[in-house]
């Protein structure tokens, strides 16, 4: 079988540091997608100022913000407009909060929950007219303008620069601008966008509301490989990312099967097929469980892991070592539908070679290679689904968010990688909060069992999706305050029975937090808060992820 492992020959040390587990899990809040407009203007200023101060008062550690490539570098290559983001960072700093910045090298508007539209920079879209292989291509010939293809990482087609060089220059300019503004201490994490939604994955399930029907995904469809066989509806020259095909051809030749390098699977169905409807993904005698299937999946997932490795290496070169630089992070997608099936079809099309054992193929952990590149570059792994339970999803779609999250956290524990959690859906109910707290707390306090993956270590942080008008409604806000205080009271453990016995901790009482808000010396009160946010923040009509 063709073997791909970006870490072959790399002998980096695995460091298990669980000192963070002694402190409560810090809570961050995602800011609205459109806090900065497409023209680079910071909007909802008063609402943000009041909201940020309120979050600080109730015990929130910081906020997370998408820093959109299509906004900052909209005027031309190398022309960066950081004004709105620096103003926002100053507001965050003045409120006493920390900022996690997502380097968003993707477009917004093609996925579930995208109520705001941001395209890639116009000059990138223009370059794609001359070089259409800058974008991923599906079997219908659709070129997806959501993100640049990973196979173009080193192609000098962007005004003489490669995409990787563009990403590096963008991050370097951000670093320098933040330093010049004296805001470095406010920055706590850089999440490196590696694909759609900022996640390390292929655009296998685009919603594309305004695109052709063939490229519209709906839950629980299996999605599509982004390197596929010829569709008989379109001529050859419209259906392929030629860089992907060239790479696949070389892989087939190296594997001793030139015939495997001509195209991807011909029997993998379409975006909205179910596994049993395809020859490739069906549980028994499916093509995934053959020598060819294992070859293709190894190649496809290996290309994704190598892209993630390149992106983290690029970011580490900009921000320096983790000891004296900013914390890096990489985000994985929570593709939980069909997780409890044999082939894990939706994960496979997204690029995660994660399967149960078949008649031919052994069981495969598709997330360990990603965890390894995080360990290699001392990056955290951000992952969603923290509030989800299997029973909340339709049985026929074989959803397994709980098992998926456990698998990833166990792999991270084995390799010394800290996991930061997020909720996938914007929820304010007690069941969701209970599940989040349970996940953040982890299991036990024995570091040896965390290192082996037998038990799950606590999460390093949690980010709540997201700040909206709904968050500050009476019942929702009260329940959120109780959640934040419970996180302060119920997470954090004495690792391995630290000296001095059980720690004593002054409990945070939500009633006192609310009283503090009402008598704020700065005139801050809930009425003012709701008045501002009612007109300033969008409603959470959708979630960001399935």
C-alpha cells in the first residue's frame, strides 16, 4: 500500500505538560462574523464596548475574532488595512480581556451558519481566472472559490508570490502591526486557517446556496472527494485540478500502480448520497476496503496533513517559538455524521482517513497524524462538538460526536497536545452547558493515564459560539452567567494528588456576579446592555457547524 506520513524521519520530543489542569478552564467568546465590514470598518462600536466590559465582569477570559484575508488585503497584494482590527484589539485590551485571532484565509458565506459574506481578495479571484486550478474542483467541474487549493500552496501565481508566501506575509504584517500598537500582551493565541471555515479539511460539504444544485450539500450527505473521476456531463478540461492529478499520478507510479493515478474513485457518489448508496463507502465489500481504496485514502489524507504541516511551519516562522512567542493553534472539523458506521464516509471525503477495520483494511486512526503535526509545531488543537450528545441526532445518520471528540482528545493526550473546545451549535440550554463542563473537566487526575489515552485530560480552554443579540436576552444571559461561574467552580483538578491535599477555592457565586453588573460604577447595567446589543448585534439564526 502507498504510505504517506509527513512525520517520517522527524524525531521531535513529546512533552506532556499538564500544569494547566490545576486552573479552571478559561472561557472565551466568539465575536460576530461581521464585526468588521467588508470595507474594513469596525461596526457596533458601542455594543461591543458594553458587551466586552460585561463579559469581563462575569468572568470571561477573552474573545475570539476572525481576521479576514479578504478584508485586510482587499485593496491589492501587500496592501494591508489593520485599522479596524487594531481598534478592536484596543477595546479588548481596555476591557481587560485576551484575544484569540483566527487567520481566516478562507471566504465566508458558503457554509452552514454563514450569515455574512466575505470573498477572498479580489486580486486572488482575478488570478484564478488565468489559473483556475487555484481552486478545488469537484466532479461536476465546479471550482470552489472558498479557499485556495492545497495543491497550489507553492505555485507562484499570485502576483509573483505563492499562496504560502501570501499567508506568511499576511501574518508577518499582523504581528508587526500589533507590536507597533503595543498590543502584543493582549494576543493570547493565533489559530492558523488551513481550509474552509478555518479548519484543516477539504471543502467536501459546501452548502453553496446560490450555486448549482450539484454542488449543494445537505446533512447528512457524505460529501465529495475533491479529486474525482471524470463526470460524463462535462469535458475533461473542466473537471480537474491539474496539480492534484499530477500529484496523484506520481503517487500511483510510486505505488507501482500507474492506473491508480489517473483519477479518484468512480463509485463514491455525490454530495448528498448516503454510504450504502455508493460502491465506495458501503460497509461490506466497499471499495474503501480494498488495496486501491487504501491507496487513494492514504494519498488524499496525506496531502491534507502535509498542507497543515506547511501552514503551521509558516506560522511558527512568523511568531517564533511557543516559549517566547504566541500560542499557535490548528482547528479540525467536527464531522460527526456517519462516525458510527464502518467506513466513516463523511470524514473520508473531508480528508480524515478514519475507519473501522474492514475485511481487508485494518482500523485506522485518521486524527493521530494531525495531532502529531500539532505536537511537532507546539500548537494546540481546536475542536468543536463539546456540547453534543449522540442521542440528540437522528439514528439513521449514525452520528457520533461523543466518540469522535473522545478519540481526538485521547490521541492529543498521548502526544502532549492541548485541546481547546468549542460548541458546534449556538445553544443556551442546561443540557448543553452540563455537557461542556463535563468535557472541559476531563477524567480523573492521573497524568500517567492521560499520557496513555486511557483517561481524558482537561481541556485547555473553551470558546463559546457566539456573541449575539440572543446571548443578552434575560434567560439566556442568566444561564450563561451561571455557566461561566460553574466553569470557574467545577473545572481544574489537583494533578496526581498535588502536595497539600485538596485545593481550597473560593467559589464564584452567580448572584454576586449579577449584583456587580447592576451596581457597576461605570454605569453599566443590563438595561443599557440590552438596548445597545438589540440594535448592534446580529441574531444567531444558524450555527457555524453541523
